[in-house]
C-alpha cells in the first residue's frame, strides 16, 4: 500500500488530534512517535491479516524459530522501510519542520537478547518475511531486557532495562491463544483404555499469554509474526485464591533476561524459562495444526511444520514434542519419535565448553517430572539401538544422560534431522573436534550455514548516504537483490566514486564525533582513523589485545615515535558476574582517561569507551568506522556478525583467521583485509602439547614487555588490582586465549594498516571492495539456504501491495 506525502500529513494530524487533542505543532516527541507508529500499524494491519488468511488457504509448510533471545532493536524505521514508506514519511515530516531521526529516539530499544545469537534471531525474522517465507518467531516477552550499562569511576554498573515502562507500540496481546504450562508436582502413569497416561498431582500451573509482533516483509505484501510469551496467573479453577507470593513466583518466569553470553549457569529459573516458552510454543503449533491442517493425523506434521532450536536453550522441544504426541494425542512412541526428528533442526553457536548446557537430573526431575521420564526413555532407546553397533565408549560419550546430568546439546542432536554450525570453520570444528562422535554416527545431519546480516538495517537505514551512492552508481536494484552490489567493484578506479566514499565516511565520522562529545565531553578529530571494536566483552574476543596495542601506541608517542592519528572506540557489555571481563573494562577506562588527558598526546590518540552498546548505538558507530577489529583467538569465535556489518559499511578488517573472518578474506581477497595471528593448527598444537609459555615470549620481546609492564608499574592510575589481574592472566602458563602469542603479529599488521591509511586512494579502493562483497553476507542468502536445505519451505503466494 503506497502513501503520498499529503495523505501521511493528514493522517498524522488526525492521529495527534484523536490521541492528544493537539495540533502537530504542540505535540511532544513521544506523542509524535506514538501517532506515527499507530499510522505504521494501520499501514501493515491489512497485510498482516491477509498473510494469516493466505497461510490458512495455502497450507504451506511453516517454520517456527524457537529462541530464548530476540534482539530487534527499534522497529519504526525498519517497518517504514519495509512498507516502502521511509522516504515519503521522512520528507513529509521535513515539510512539517520535523525530523524523523529525532522522533525515532522516543522508541525504546527492544533488547531481549545479549549479543550475536539474539541479533541473528531477529535478523532471521526480518529476512524470512522479506524473502517471502512464512516463518514465526517463538520466544519470551521479558519484562526487563538486557541491563543498561553505566560507568561509575570506570567500573561497569548495571541498571534495569524497564523497556515496557512506556507502552509498547508494536505488540498485540492475544489472550484467546493462551495455553497452560505445568511445573513440578508428582506424576503417576495410569491405564486409560490400554494407554498409559500421566496423572499430575500438586503441580504449579502457569498461564502463557502470547504477545504478537508484526514482522513486515520488504515491500512484498507479507507480514509474519514474532510471538513472545508472558507468564501470568492461571484462570480460576486452575489456581484458586492466588496469593501475592503465587503471583510473584509466576511473573518471575518472564521477568528478566539472563545477561550471560557464551556461558552457562545452571539456575532453576532459567530452566523454567526454557520449558515455559518451549512448551507454550509447541502447544500453540499443535493446536493450529489440529484445527487448520490435518485433524489428528500427525504423520503429516513434518510436511507442514519445521521447528528450529536456536542453540540448546529450547532443546527441551524434543522431549516436549514427544510428551504432547504420546501423552496428549496418543501417537505411538516410535511414530512420534520419527515425526519429532523429522520436524526438529538445531543450530550450534559455540564450541566453548563453558557455554554447553548440562542440567542436573535432580533439578529436572523436580521441575519437569514427566519430561525427565521422557528424556530417560529417549536416552535408554538411544543406548539400546547403538549397542553392538559402536563401541561402549562412543555410546557413553554421546548419550544424553551422563554423570547425573542431562546434556542438552546431545538431546538436540539426537532429536534433530539437521545440525548446523554458523561459519565454515566452526562447522568443520564441530565435525572434527567437538561433535566428532556424532558426526561419525550421523554425517548426513551436519551442515554449515554461515551467518548473515540485514543489509536493510545496516546499510539502507544506518547509512543513507552510502545507500544513495550505491543507487547513483549501480542503480537501486541492490536494495532488493544484493547480488547487484558486486557491480560496485566496477567503480574501483572511478575517482568521483572514491571521493564520494571518502566524503560519506567523513560525514558519518563527524556525526559520531558529535555523539562522542555530547556523551563523554571528549573531542575527537574526524580526520583520525576510527578504529572500532564493538561486541560483548569476553576473554576470547580479546579486547585485551586491543588494549595492549593502545598501550604500545601510547608509549611510542611518549617516546617521540609518530603514528597517524587514531581514535579507538569500544562498545561492550560484560556479564554482571564475569569478574575478568569487568576488570578489563576498568583498565580500559582508566587507560582512556590517562591518554585522553595527557597533554603530550593531544589528539594523536584518543580512547573512547561508549556506555551501553546496543543495536541503536551500533547503528551510529558502524557507519563511521574505518577499521573493524575482529581479533578473537582463532577457533573460538563461532562466526561473528559485527565483522559483516562493519565491512558492509566500508571498514577494513583486522582479523584473525577465525569464524566468518576467513570467509570475509575469501570474498575480498587477501589484499583487502589485514589478517594476522596463529592459524587453527598452531592453536590446537599449543592446546594438545600444553607448550604455551607466555613468560618466555614476554622476557624476550622488549616491545611486548614494555606494554605488558605498564599494567603493573603504576603507569595507569587507579587500576592497580585490575591491572595486576590482567598481567597475571597474560603470563599464566598455557593461558588459553593466547594473547601474547599473537601480540607481535598484531603490532606488525597494525603498522601495515598505518601505511595503507597514508595511501588515501588505495584505502578507499579497499573500502569499496569490502562494500561490494558484503553481499555474500546478506542474511537473505543465509535464510534461503535454511529454507531450502533444512526446513524445506516454499514461498507463500501473496499479492504484492500497490
Ligand atoms: O552467536 C554468538 C557467537 O559467539 C558468535 O560468534 C555468532 O556470530 C553468534 C551468532 O551465531 N553466540 C552468542 O551470542 N551466544 C549468546 O549470546 C549466548 C546467550 C546465552 C547463553 C549462551 C550464549
């Protein structure tokens, strides 16, 4: 549905009058946002309805993406873009003396995720709709999103993120679709006409109420649904006379998002969350299937439904599906198992041991007694089946239940027909190292799906000037079909284009410099190299290596050795309980303070750690980056996605050969990336032989020693104990992230980068190549591979709106 400027202005005036009895000129920013988002909602409502009707009519197979995190950020501009209204609305507002960007600041950032995993889930939602598939998200409507980060004396403090405090404008409560989820109590199996059915006693009943969020496809008339579940007191009859304590206990289930990324904490409430949204989602899927598709013929289920398990948090889906099919719908175990495996697929996001979920049997039996019985039976049959086929060792290594614990990855793998990693190297490591036994058992289940990013958000919305340059050079087609971006490479020797690229980057840097000044009071020179590392704070991501480089530059400058001007920009949250990560934040903040206030340094080097990195802030930093730091210990970063966003905006990558960095290098060629560091085999050699002795490196390298010593010799004020902690960590025998092992190679590549920076034309040529080849990481390509190779979906036929 098209809209003209005049129509839009009229609608806005009407909404503001209806809602607030005001004229546009009197409305506050928040009121304008409310009115504008209501117009957008009216805009997609008809196609949302039409999509639902078409689904019922066409009965196409649908995928349900189960994820404990979704991190969409804000939705106003992306909904406008996807409706095809962005330009018109932005211009109409300008006519009225208003600014869309200002109005958009009233929208809270929907931070229902920690980092890459949650952001990927949100990108997949946008992409499924935009590529024309019917895909549904299934997750949790957390009352409090990821904490807001503040720095106090250089330390991270966490503040609650009460994002629902102002009304949420995008969700629709669908009470009629509520289901009940049961926890605890006792189960007894009783005979009912020859069928053993569970009888529950003393269990806690929780009502799961869905809130649906529209996911508007990119100018294709399709609108999908992201369904987030809220935990509420059950209706009377299930729980009579609830006390305040009952209410609190139930509401707690969906109260907070666990702020741990790449780490596992075996807490009861987390297990409750996992079962809550998994059970609610599956019940509602099967309700729909029974009503709309095939009554009670479940053998057809895999032809209509695909369920994706995003990391192991929803892995209970395997057991819950069995429970529903066997107990509720009375399908035989063998049939039900066959249906379950054909329906489920699973993505692994990490090879780090500390992130792999393992639940105590005792905890699971108490909270989910029937589910624990079912998992025990799945495990028993698994062992039974493999006896005499493979060695007992392999069985013991791969079975679900081991040493009093339920291994969730094993449940997901045994219960799925597809298991994928998120970048080529990562999948290869799953096959050859981490899940080797499973790969030998089920090689056909393993496949790679390299991650992707929504170019719509990261170029079209975040970088409008670059978008216009692409339109002007290669035409507008790239906006719908990213293959076209490769044509940008034809402009490699076109001076006008290179100059435009330079100007666009400069203008974006001026804007970011202003934001930095507003937020920190620090003035940075937009002519300096903007060197960016934005991602969660984690030892394996090695913000520490960047810190050592900063200290090295500082000492050089103090000693009169010159370097090009550089502004190092960090954005990173640490898990509240992750002591080392918080120590790193403190040391970086104190280092920044020291350098930024040193009159000898002036503006040759600035270090900016921006608070509260989130999707909204990313949209401002990424278009202004010259350099993208992707420096994780090789083998540790499953894929990375900020690497893709930054290259798409023309930043040049400094990269270890880890995760998707390898594929970026492959796409742009080795002359257009700065790669360094240990190779995979060298890393594994260190691990296997336990022969990494960083102290030797440190004693024999004066440059390294000078940087590392500055952590403990009083150079950096106010951070003695934290500096000491970092120092000790770097020098520990067999330190697992190999920071010092990569130090000198990192310094060398940074020197090479400085030389490239001096050759301006060459720099922007490299930048141009990176932009052109970012098409390879378009999430729509990723999603089409999932749709074809894992979920076996067809596109929904829907009339394109006029
Ligand atoms: O997933 C990340 C990986 O570290 C990245 O390499 C990868 O690009 C993305 C997307 O595939 N993993 C996470 O973000 N993990 C978590 O956020 C997480 C959250 C809760 C518990 C465990 C892990």
